[in-house]
């Protein structure tokens, strides 16, 4: 039976002097739910912040030396082997919170695992920055390799301005850095970035993109309509947003009402109303405006009079309306005139 992580850390701490044990226990949150700062520990035991740091550093060095005595601390070394094996499975690096999820059976042992990673050999830590989440590596050179890869992928997306599959990113990686990379390893790398993430449709891209990281109703509606590939009625959009939230945001308490979606679509310039309650994306080539506006633009772009059948055909490619609706608009003599052959042209 495996020894729990908290039992291992408490056993290790028991071999240290009382003050060192207290400092490390409080610094890593081993004796409470939350790690304390150097300042908080110093105030609690009446010493300076710098003295706390010195005691903590010396304690870690002492523990590392004790752990090397494998027979004496076999349980600790067995735990290190487990952690190292998981890192190797995902390409030697892993985002800290994801590594914890990988190895923990009890969430309350998280601080104990982090402590073991700090005293174990070989584990290398990279702190959280504006570019990356905190992560661990089993090889020191793996840190610089991941950072370089993430910089390359971010620049790739900024230039491409479109999401990509994991396979496409793997091709970029292999071309840039050489050698093969497995999908699991590449995904582990990408998850470290604060700028790149996997979207609901499975593709990867920049976190700032709505199709990758939809936040409000409008962005979710955009993702739903775009993924459908054709215009959708607002009630269907609302239905698919609810399905989306159940899959990707089950904790969301916000209801997605059809009328709310309708109101948001009307105000968003990315959408064009192409029929009664039916919306398409402007980027698909649909132009905004009423049926009359569409007819007027069709005639102006043609540069010559068009027959009613031609106008209906072109207008139906942009609007989901009845032919009679288009014919009725053509009868408005304020906007449309007919030539001697019965063809229509805009009133200038």
C-alpha cells in the first residue's frame, strides 16, 4: 500500500530541529491549509524575514541530504519515482496545478506534494509569470525548451490569426525544433501558456479570441453560428449555447434565454439578420440592412438593369425570405424603376 504524501512529509519534517520544522511547515502550508509568507512566519515566531528565509533554505538542504539515504527514506523516494514517472509521460514538463490533479487522491495533500517536489531530485520549478503558469520539469534544460516553444507558438497564432489543430502545431514544432513530439506532450506544453488555450471545438488558439475562449452570450453565439456553417434562428442559437454551457461551464448559473440571445445578436455587428429571427455571420459575405437595402445594393453592383428573376435569385442568396417579399419591395417606385424591357434599376 502506498504511503500518503502527507505522512511522508511529516516523517521527513520530524528529523529536523523544532524551529526548522515549524518554519518549513508554515512556509509550505504543511501544518495548516495555506502557506505563509516569510513576513508572516517571522512575525509569528519573533524573528526577521531574512532569518526565516535562511532557516527555510538550510532546512531544505538538510532534507535533500537525508533523502539521498535511500534505505532510510525509501517511502519518500518511492513518491519521487511516482512524480517523476508522470512528468516523463508528458514530455518532462507539466503545469503545476495539472500535475497535482494527475497524482493526488486527496486535494488536501496538494501542499505536501509541492513540498516533496522542492526537496526531491531531480525536479525543477518555474514560477508563475505574466506569460506562463507555474510548472515543473524533470530536466533543467526542459524549462528553456518549453519557454522557447511557447514563444514560437504564440507568434505563429498572432501571424496566422486563426485557430489550429494539435497536428498543425506539432508540424510547426517539429519544423522549428526538430524531432517528433507526441500529442500529449505538445498539449502539456501548450497548457503552460497564459496566452494559448484549447477551444470548445478542440482547436487551439489565442486566449483572447472569442472562438477559443468565448466569455459572454455574444461570443458564445458567434462560436455556435460559426461552427454550424449556416444561418441559425435565435432560438436554436440559445439552445446550442445551453448545451455548450452544460459541457464546458457546468458551474455557470446564468440562464440563456432565447429573447436575451435575440437582443444580443441584434446589437452585435458580426451578425446579420437574414430572415425572421435567423442570423448569419457578416464574415460569410452577408450584408446588413433590410431586403430593400439588399436589392438596392445588388442593382448598384450590377451596373445595369436586372430582371425580376435575377434579382430574386441574388437576394435569396442573402436573405431567407419569400419570393413574394422581394417582389413586393420591387413595386416600391420610390426606390426602384423599370426600363422598357421590364427590367429593374435603382432610382437615383
